C-alpha cells in the first residue's frame, strides 16, 4: 500500500499525473451555469 501511495505522489510531483487522458473539458457556458447554481444554493 505504501508503494502505491509513493508512486502516486511521485507521479503528481513530476507532472506525469494527471495527464490529458485523466481529464475532461467543459465549456465556459456550462461552467457559468454551474457557478450560477452554486451561488443560488448558498
């Protein structure tokens, strides 16, 4: 278990993770709607 966390830590620190395949894109319009909904919920 420790080796798995150490490997994850190293990948994050080196910039290997997250890579492009570990992310997704969201349009600015959708983000505006998300922000609006969050503002209204508070």
